[in-house]
């Protein structure tokens, strides 16, 4: 059972995001970069499958040089191989171009299953996995929360509005993984030390026959923080609940225009 896991390097979800003065991107000083949390569920699923059935886990990322620590983290947790397609500065949030690059990097590599997180934290588009499946010509199941893999086929439970459904499809296939599928493991010290010595296969986008920045699906024009929120109004009503209620209704009608 050979699994390929697509991972993205994203700012730690606890990071305070600041923008560059010119609005062209985020100020990366002081930012800690991590594996996108939803990709951790994909990695854990792949590790569990190969531990049970044999085979290898290959992690693939597309991003600048600073994305390598995310790959090292995956290797420390148990992945066998890592592929780093260098680039991404010109394709931020461009799901289709990201999928094209990943598809080109994956084609020709043996795989029974390709796994992705349901979305990349930050852009939250939830598009790359499905686009990648179509480009690879694979059946796919999105938003997977339970998985059973047999001989030549799988059964995946996925979330749908108001409930869940169970989908069966042949292998090879692609899955996008959701919280609840498993509990991702932490890297042990032994794995961290071993990961430092493991090679990372580095590729240039041009070597895949793709010109980065050409024919973009869409491009980010500018980053802006949301407007600052005004201070809230506190109504003291301990001694006069009826008066507080009347004041609240007045504010809702005259200021908030909610009623």
C-alpha cells in the first residue's frame, strides 16, 4: 500500500498575522510555519495504512524553501520519502495551479492512495484535492471521517449536510481528510533525529513542464486587514432590569438598525 500525502506549510494557527506595509503579503517575521492541521489527518491515515499493510508514505509539498521544515516534520512522524517542489510565491491561493503542480509531481510515482487535507488552513478553498483527483484521473471522496481499505477498493464515510454517507470506490483513489478521521501522532525524539538525515527530493516547477505565474486561475491583488471593530456598549441593568431592556431596544432600533 503506497500512499502519497500532499501537505501545505502554513502559519501556526496561534500566530498573530501582520501584513507588509505595501499590502503584498503577510509579514513573516516571527511566524512559525507548521503542517496544515487538516493535512495531519491525511498523514496519519497513510501511516496507519502502511503500518498495517506494508508499503511507503511519500509526502509532497509545493512551496518556497521555508516549507521544508513541514516535510521534515512529516518524516519525523514516520513518512518514508519527501518531495519538495520549490516555488509558490506567484501562485498563492491559486488552487488550480497548485493542483497542476502537485499532479505533475505525483505522476509517475507508484501510488495506491493519494491523501490531502480537506482544506489548507489560511486559504480555506477546499478545492485542491478534487482538482488534483481530476487531473490524475482518480476517483475521489471528499470530507472523509472514517476509512476502510480492502483489496483493490475502499469504503469511506464522508460528511454531508445533515448527516453522513458511505461511499465505495476502487483503488487507486484520492481522499480529502477531515477532523475526526483519526488522532494525529506526535513526532518522537528518535524520529526527529532520523528525519534530519533523510533526503528530500527537490524539484523546480519548470522541470515539471509548468511555467509558474503563467495562465493563473486567479491572483491575489492586495491584502487588507478587516476594519477595526468599534468598542461595544455595556448596559448596566442589575438595579433596573426594565430600564436596561428599554435602553437595549432603543439602541437596537436607532443605532444597530436591527429592529
